[in-house]
């Protein structure tokens, strides 16, 4: 456990929250099997979402504290009718604004309105390069629409930024995925392997790629990097399970990122609400400055003062800050443990076993659980 003495001895300097992630809604027409929204997202319906005035206040307070980048995310942020108003205020305040979207709802009229509101950047997600798998993984018929939205993004003068979450079922299509991004004129393609939280954790045995798949995908990406000669930037993120070393999650707890969820809960990372024994403040009750600097939720895992062995005496502790707290909780049932992807963790065998099972093709018989309100309610034990 943290003690006030330990925390004071290594109290980190608190800078500004540079990145505000506004998760304006959990409503989403897609049902992706790897979604990072919480399993109980259905408990936060339209009626529980922050009002327009609440969001405008959050934007102003976070900007006053030093935030420079604002991402509008969800769910599908275009489900909010007031998105243009929020983007316009964020632009007026001087944020660099991003829209992270599935593309559903980005009609020509809304694209024009968002452009007029000052939106700087759109990130469009695809599930795969084939209609069949794109539509299967999202449980919707959205492949053609996403292609049209890709063209619309270019037509409105935004840089074309594409994101594809990779996993066992689509990673072997990476060559075609990159070719599709090139054909759509993407300037930047994020090939982010799924990390295993929330719905992806629930479906991990079906989604974790084999070691060979990762190696092949990295080789294909490298070959494309040479072929493209800088015309499109490719960003490949391997799964933590295969990396064999922990990452400085969110660039450090309460260090750069401030996430506000649809009901106003403020989090240092978008999955942190799962952690037990920790209460997170709500923007309906507290100002952003108090939340960022003084709340228990944002201070508990800041810096290194909370660590125990093996992290506390590790020479790499400043480099990775002990890795991801959510992964420690999910795999070691202890949010204060070293991230089990670290070979020094006493729980590392679990990660190795999952990778070995993936390599051996075991454990993929169960059906995938799609992220939809019915499954969410059933996971919460609530009636349909
Ligand atoms: S991952 Fe899929 S289901 Fe989840 S918010 Fe994004 S588009 Fe919607
Ligand atoms: S023991 Fe802890 S601090 Fe050291 S590398 Fe592993 S996770 Fe990082």
C-alpha cells in the first residue's frame, strides 16, 4: 500500500494534461470484438451523458490548465448532435482537434459543418481490407460506407489518417490493408495490434496473434515502408504480450492524458475505471484543476512512489513506470503489481502461456463476444 511518507519522498512534478480525450458517448452503431469501451458501457445510455454545457465547461477548464490537443472519441462521437458545437468551442479555445470515428454518420453535410467548425484532423478506423471481415468484425455492413467516408475526408482537405486494429483474424491481410490505405490516399496508417483490455480481453484467446503472424506482419510493414518512400507513414504497434517488455502506459499515469467518459468520470486512461479500490472524480462535482492535481484517482499511481518489488528496486522503473496498471489487475489481480508482460513479474508465466496457446492454435473454439448493449447487460447480470 502507498504511505504518505513514500508518496512524499518521490512526489512527481505535476505538469499540465496535454491531451484531453473527450469520450462524448458510448453509443455506437458498430459492435467491434476488440472495443476498449468498458464491458458495462450499456449502463451509460444517452440519458446519463454529460450535457453540452458540461462538455463546454470541461473544454474550457482543461484548456486553462494547459491542454493543447483534444480528441473527440466514443463510442461513435458523431452520435452526438452537438459535436459541431463542441468542436467549434475547442477550436476557438486554441486546441488542435481530432475526431476519432468509425465513419458512420460522417455525411457530406456533417463533414462540411465540422470543417467550418475548425476540426483539424479525422482518424478513420477500418476493421479489415475485405468487406467480409470488416463487416463480420464490426457486426455491421459498413465497409463501402467507410470507403466513401475516406474519400470525403480527402475532399474536405483533412489529412487522411487511418487506423486498423490488428489481431489474429486480420493480421495476415496486412499487405492488402496497407494497399487499401495507399489507394485511399492515406498520409498516415496506424497498424495497432489490439491490446487486451475490456472486450479484447474477453475475446483474447480468439484474437491474440501467433508469434509467426507478428513477425510476418512486421516484415511486410518494413517492405512497404521502403516501397512508399515516405509518401505514407506506417506506425506498427505490437501487442504487449509479444513485446516481452512493459510500456510506459499512457506515457505515465496522470502525466499527459486526461480522459473524460460520457457520464463525466475523469480517468488517467480510458480503461482505468476497472481498477478496484480506487474512486475517480466526476466533472459534474469537481473542477478539472482539482481532478488533475488533487484527486486520489489521478495521484494513486503517479510517478514511482506506489511501487513494490520487483519494480521498486528495478533500474528501469523510471523508463516504464512499472507498465500498465489495468494489465496488472487483469492478469495478477493486483493493480500494484509489476505489469505481467515484464519477464521480472512473478505472473509473467500467464502471458507466456497465452502466447504459447496462440502459437499452438489452442483455445480459439469459443464464439466471439460482440460489443453490443445486449451482451453488455448480460455481462453485468442485468435483464435484457
Ligand atoms: S471499437 Fe468499434 S464498437 Fe468500439 S467504439 Fe470503436 S467503432 Fe464502436
Ligand atoms: S520490474 Fe517493474 S519497473 Fe522493472 S522492467 Fe519490470 S515492470 Fe518495469
